[in-house]
């Protein structure tokens, strides 16, 4: 529910008020709206009663806006314009519109963004707007239609579409290590991501390592951790789709070809209580095809 009904005036009352605010008289507003003057006056009184404030006052034969009325008129005019534009768009382009998507920085930059040109080509009727969010939020209090989520199916009040697990690989500056043993990697400073605190422990255990976990710096994003690795500050455990561009450019090298899966999966999530609009349906179908037909390749040196 957007707001209590007592705060949502009728469209007729808003149109009558906007016309009076613009034309300065109930008679002129009535002529424009094909209403009677008394009908316009009733709409104004009803609106003022519902708002609980005087919006217009009479000065001679003219109706003049009060200070509250001037501010309200600006908002009402903008809302009516947006409503009319949305209605026209829905009528002329029922399958199109805008999708506001919250993304995780690394997934958005390295996996989604390179593929979005294909979505734009196959769905030119949909405009995708991207914004970064690092943690789950309440869809009811946001403008987002959907979000990219990592972890488990635990986003409150949301439906989940599983996209793919996260496969990670150790990388470092080329002059630090290349194709090293597990012991050699464990002897280096290890770079950790705050949201994957046991990432290195799992990778080392998968290689049979039984020693202590070496200390290392912590980062809140893969991008800054990758930059630290590029500058020789240690070995980073990066998702394959994040690591590959740096491997291709020669900025990073594989410390080992051994990979492991994080405890978590990437999901597309959207609010359960909202009706699914056409842009989200199109994006969801396209994303399903992308993850099905474009499996993430193993990193290459």
C-alpha cells in the first residue's frame, strides 16, 4: 500500500485545483474541464477538507493561491504530468518501460554490464537503470523493481531466481607468484573480503592445507582487493568473472589454477507482493537464458 486513502485525493479534484491554480478562476477552469462552476467549487472544497488546509482564497473576482496552495500546485502539476505520460506509455508500449535494478558492484561491472548490450538489442522497449546496493533492503520503501543478491534465499519478502554459484580463484601480481604450490601461497599475505570471511579457509582446506590461516588485509569490495593484489600486497581470492579481465590484461596472474565455490549463490530477487511488470518479466527471461547458455569459463592465464 502506497499511502492511506485519506491522503490520496481523486484525480478529478486534483485536475480542478490545477486548472484553478493555472487560470485563476473557477469559471475558466470549468470551461476547460467541461464542468460547471459549482462543480469546480465543490471539488476545491472537497480537496481542502481532505488536505486540511486552505489552498485558494478569493481576492475580488479572482481566486489566488495561498502559500500552501502554491507549493501544492507545483507538486500536483508534476504528478499529473507524470501520470499522463505513464498512461500514454502503457497504451503505446505495453511491453516496455523502465526497470530499476539494484546491483552488487563486482557482479554488475564484470558480469552483467558486458552482457547488457545484448539485452538492449533484444529488448529495445525496456530501459534498465542500475544502482549499487551492498546489502538487502526493504522493497516496500524503495524505488527498485529487482536486485542482484549473493548468499542464500533469505531476502525478506522477495522471490528468488537462482543465477549461478560463485567460483573463486587465487590471483596475484605476476612478479609475486605464478602457478605456486599451496604452501607457497599460504606463505604470502592473503587478502580477504569482509563478506567472505571464510573464503581462504575453504580454498586452503580444499587443497589439503592443515596449517594455520595466514593473516592479511580485509576489503569491503572485490575491486579494491584486486587493486591491492595488482600492487603486490598479497594474494587475492577473486570470482572467476572478476579475475579474468585482469588476467587478460596481464595485471594479475594465476597463483594457482585450483578453484573452489563460495558458500553462496547469485540470485535475481524481486518483491513478492508486487505484480510483476513487463520489463521485469523480459529481464528475468533474458537473465535465465544468459546463465543457462553462457556458463562461466574457468580462468585462463
